[in-house]
C-alpha cells in the first residue's frame, strides 16, 4: 500500500528462448497443449512466489461498483489518487484494453510470532510486519519482471507487471484467480496461507486457462472486525480508510483528529491487528524470503531514539525500507503520538525537544504528547494512559 501512482512496467515480446512462437491472440488450445499455465506456475514458484493462478479479464465484476461507492462515500480520505485514477481502476481492461488474462501471484510474508506482542512495551514502537524488512514493492517488481521476461520469451505476447502502486484492484483480481477470498477485513486470505500475503500481477495479451475463483470462508467469524482498535469497519467487508491506523500512520500527511492519537498506542507504522486476529493464519507458515525478514533495528525500536531522527538519520535507518516513503516528518509525528501514549514521564524531555521542530505537524504532535504525559503523571505513579478504544459499532464522526 502506497501513495505512489507510478506506471506499470511493460515488457514487449522478444526472441529469447527456444520455444516455438505463440503470437498474442493465438487460439487457446495450442497453449493448453504445451501446458503454459503449469510451466508459468512452476517458474513463479522457482522465483520465490508462493501462489500463482490465472484469471480471465473479459468478464465484468462487482468490484467496480463497490469502488465507486467507496469513493462516493469519501472513505479514501486524503488518498486523492484513488479518485483521480478511478476510471482506470474500475476494471483491469479499463486500464489496458488489450489485456486478456492475468497471472496473479502471492508472496507469503508471515511472521514467526504474534505481532501484537510488540504492543506490550510502550517505550518502543510497533512497526507493521510488512514493513520490517526490505521494501516489498522493489522485491516483487523485480521478480515479476523476471517472470514476465521468461514468459514473453516462450509465449510471445505483451505483458505489464503490477504491484500495489498502479490503478489495478489487486484483491478482487486475486479472488477471481482463486488465490483466496476477500475476508471481512477486506484483505485477501487463503485457506493454505492465511492473510500474510503480498499480491502482484502480470497482465498479458495471452489467453490463459483461468482457475476457478475462490469462495468466501469467513462464515460467522468476526474476529477481525472486533479486533480493530478504531472501529474502521462500517460493515463486514467494508473499510472506512479514514479510521484505519494504517491509513493514518502511512498515507495521511497532516495532524490527526484527537480521538485517533490515543487509540494508536505505540503503532508507529501501519497496523496488523485485523490480520493477526484471523483464525485462518493457523495454516500460515513463516515467510521464506530473506529480504522480507525483520531487520533487528525495526523489531522493537526505542521511541526516544526515533523521535530524535533528523532527515539524514531517518534516510539512513530506512534505506530500502518501505517506511522511507512517508518521509521523516510524518514518521516522527507518529513516534510522538506513541511517546504521548507511553505513560513514561522520562520521555517528556524527548517530546519537549521537538516543540521547536521545523515541521508544524511534528511540533503539534510534540505538544500533544507532552500534554498527555502530564495527564498520566497527574493520575499517579504507575498509572497507564487511559485506554482509548472504539468498540465495534461505536463510531464517532470520521475525520476528513
Ligand atoms: C488503498 C490501499 C490501502 C488503504 C485502503 C485499504 C482498503 N481496504 O481498501 C489503506 C491505507 C487503509 C491500506 C491498508 C492496508 N493495506 Co493496502 N492497499 C491499498 C491499495 C493500493 C488499493 C486497495 C483498494 O482498491 N481499495 C479500495 C476498496 C474499494 O477496495 P477493496 O478493499 O478491495 O473493497 C472491496 C470490499 O469493500 C468489497 N465489498 C464492499 N462491500 C461489500 C459487501 C459484500 C457483501 C462483500 C462480499 C464485499 C464487499 O468489495 C470491494 C471491491 O472488491 C492496494 C493495492 C492495489 N492496487 O489493489 C493495497 C493492498 C490492498 N494493501 C495491502 C496491505 C498489505 C495493507 C495492510 C495490511 C498494511 C498494514 N499492515 O498496515 C493494511 C490493511 C488494512 C485493511 N484492513 O484493509 C495489500 C493486501 C494484500 C492482501 N493479502 O490482501 C495490497 C493488495 C498491496 C499488495 N500488492 O500486496 N491499503
Ligand atoms: S489495519 Fe488496524 S486500524 Fe486498520 S482496519 Fe485493520 S485493525 Fe483496524
Ligand atoms: S478474522 Fe474471521 S471474518 Fe475476518 S477475515 Fe479472518 S475468517 Fe474472515
């Protein structure tokens, strides 16, 4: 998830490889005879993907109407790029009319422990699992390009690769390909891998045999909905991004409405609570991709050190990390909200240092942190900051 709207990479057919040429648009049976799908899947797994399935792009889908509703209700908040690209985003063919099929890939980034454990030490920040290693965008885009290059060498066609940033609805596409289903928390989860999955896609002019779509296996469960600390789900399968801590910590640039500052606790980048609550994760394995493994420095970083980062130190600490994308000011704002929630009077000095910061959003967060620490101090030694949590269903007005 990111604010970037960079365009997809395009690979054109070339003559590498020793397979007989199959032109884009060739009749399907010739591909089927050579088992194109099985070979692509085999190559994808060799490249480190955990799931690879195929979707037909010719049929309409309900996701377009739901995207329109999401935007009309302004649930995208300050992610203006979602509305700006809405026309291309509604369906893969709206973005690329010649595309016929999608190769949809999943890469497991499952943690080897419950990430909510990081919320117990309030002097340290909790960085979302997906952001503790290298930036998955770069990693997956590289692998997608490798797979796409391999594909066009054997089955001449046009291809474009996507991971996260292009106007493509990746979750409904993955559901159509049968990788999994969109759960009540709106993320794609699988019966074999749970919900710690990154998605990537290759659209192609080839006509590939589609896999059957996956059906919903949430049943009567509502664990993710109840786990959300900010009641961000107006209904099952729907998210109001404006209330989501992932949106607030990563996508939203300005100061936050008061109610969410206390609710964020020590989460300083992203949020995993709804994902971690899902019972299907009992089938998940820890991710095997070394570049996605948590860096020691990001497992439980000290708030005091993070609040003191200047621009250069921020860039150095987050080299090749997705966190780098949000910039120092937005990150230090998040850290200061966590400082305010720490209940540790010793961190007041750290917050006070930021009262004269060059960034307005940082100064505002520092002032809030100091006031909140003072409230905790007045409540007495050993007091924890008042818990701020919105029970599911209790929904104060959403911020704009
Ligand atoms: C915008 C965005 C965000 C936004 C909005 C999230 C959202 N749920 O829409 C914010 C910033 C909040 C966000 C957060 C996260 N994101 Co994000 N994000 C995206 C992005 C760029 C677009 C998603 C989108 O189109 N949203 C618009 C809404 C309308 O789409 P939707 O959720 O699919 O909506 C569906 C449901 O609402 C459903 N629906 C609506 N009504 C009803 C009614 C019924 C009855 C039913 C059945 C369904 C239904 O239909 C809609 C269409 O399918 C995608 C990448 C991409 N290009 O697709 C990554 C992506 C979804 N994000 C991803 C990740 C990892 C995350 C986080 C887990 C990161 C974190 N740990 O902090 C969180 C998860 C928060 C959450 N609970 O969703 C991954 C998810 C992988 C997966 N397995 O699903 C993606 C796919 C990136 C990737 N390539 O891997 N993200
Ligand atoms: S990521 Fe966190 S805040 Fe966002 S919907 Fe999930 S539990 Fe709620
Ligand atoms: S926690 Fe339950 S309701 Fe939520 S996605 Fe997982 S199975 Fe579905």
